[in-house]
């Protein structure tokens, strides 16, 4: 590792293949690639740059979330991208609030507007409760789960939820695929694009009819989603979200368990002795990312795949996934803020807690290192570089060049 640190200090960090080749040239004996990689994972110059991205095809490896009672919602804030065809008014640039019942899949869409007299999120929650009563639901809104948004975890919104006796739960794993509201936002955008093409055809503009935009279509989109049959794992349940109520919720649960048995088994805690964990309680880890960077190791283009935040594992436990398999998860504590966060085992890697940021570990320039190329002198793609100086030849009277 001394040779590796010397090359990093000179601005030329070697790859793992170069390290193995150097070991063979120096006759250092047989070195395992896996052990070498494990040693580099905790090295300050390599921990942020080794190829250690998350596992692919993990869309069905999440833990299915289900509530046995109606009235518990997953909520999120959705936005529509900017369109070159029209300008979104300032009153509608805050997006929309979406709430989805965990059990019945009933969707509520509330337009967020800026209100100077009252908190916009409190007004949206009041509108959501009014929609809940207008839909004819006899059960109250019992709980709301949300990301740790500033507009939601503030004192004003929390005081309103306590006054309405609504339980609030903040998601600790912000990248979980089990959040129903986050998946419903994609369906809302897809339906909005279809309805906008339907209502804003060329003949509509010729008749002088005002075009309908996404803020005019939220009510119709919610109606379409609530009338579609609930399908779980390509199996039909025979219920739509608007059909599920307090009287037939038990029948819907039986149909759901029959279509997807893992929803039943995921509600029970699994003994940790039935799982083999990669990390232990008390280990220091970092979460994996997929972010490219060009200024982490000298001038080389590399990947910064770890967060700057360091976490300490407080608890490890297995869960049942959507495919009825076990997956290890960890409850971690941020060493700086003390906040809790949940991660899957494939999203974590061991780290050195003394290393605080990736920017501290750039190669130290040496005196004989070549100076970087000034900005603006890059080569044009597909062309050869022009010579810096052109040799001058004496010219004959005929205009032709003659050799010296």
C-alpha cells in the first residue's frame, strides 16, 4: 500500500489491475483481488471512487406495506416538468399534494396554492379531509406518512395534525420503493399527458376553447385512478379503490392475500437468527450513490459512489420482500446529526469514520508534476491538433519552397 499512496500523492492513482501487476513484478507473492478491494474500501483516496453501485433490478425487492384498517395515507408532493408550449402560472408552481390510502389505494389529489393568510400545506390537508368526506367514507383519516419535508415537519403543520388527531409518520428510508404515493405520481403524469392530448387537439384551438392544463385535470385523473380495478402481481382482486369501504374491507383483505400471499407474511417480524448479516451492530458505514465526478482523483474521470455522511449501525433485522424472500435491513444513526435512517444491505459499505468528505482526498500536487492545460485550449473533436510553430523555409523565385 505504500506504493499506492505514493502514486496517489503524485496524482496518478493506480487501478486494481495495476496494483496486482506491480505485486507480481516485485514478487510480493499471491495477493487476493477481493482482499485488496476490501483494503481499498477504507482508504481515503479510493473509498469514494471504487465501482460499488447499488444492485440492479431491485424493483420487487422491497417490503410490501399494508394496513389492516382504512384511513392511513401515504402522501407526497408532485410536480410537472416545464413545458415549452405554455407557461405555468405562479399560483400553480407549487405542485400538488397526493394522498393514497394504504389499504384501499384510494387517491386524493389537491392543488397546492400559495396563500399569504394561511399555511399552504395546512390548507391542502383541510381540502384533503373535505374530499374524504365528500367521497362518502365513514372512516376518518387516521394517519399520514410523509417524507421529511420542511413544509410538513414544521410546527404549524404538526400542530394542525395533533389538533385533528391524525398520526404523523416520517419516512426514514427516503428511497424506499414501498411508498404508494411516489408510485402514483408517475401514473398521474401519464394520465395527464393522455388527457391533455385529448382535450387540446388542433380543432379545439380553432373553436376558441381555452386549453385544459394539468391543474384543470387533477379531479378527472383522480376519478380514473379510483375506478380502475386493483391488480397485484398480475392478479385481479375484483375491487376498485372506490368499492372498498369499512363494511367490505375484510373481504378485500382476503382477496388481496389470495392474490399476493407475501402481503400477509410481511406483517410479521422475522427472527434475526434466520439471516446472515454482512455488517454488525456498531459498524461505521456509508450509503452508496450513483454520481459521476471528474475532479475526485486528479484529472481522471471517476465515480463518487458514497455519501459524505457516516452512519453507525444501531440495529439489523430481516424483512420479507415482494418476492417472498428475506432481505436484510439496517437501522442507522447519522454520526453528525443523530438522525435515524434505514438502508438495505446492498446500499451500504464499510467505511473509515475519520474521513469526512471526498473533497479532502484529492492528490497532492508535486513540484515536478505537469501544470494543467489552461481553459479554452481543448482539442476539437474529429480534428488534429495544430502545431504551435511552423518551420520557415526559404522561397525560390518561382514561389516553391526549397530545402535548407
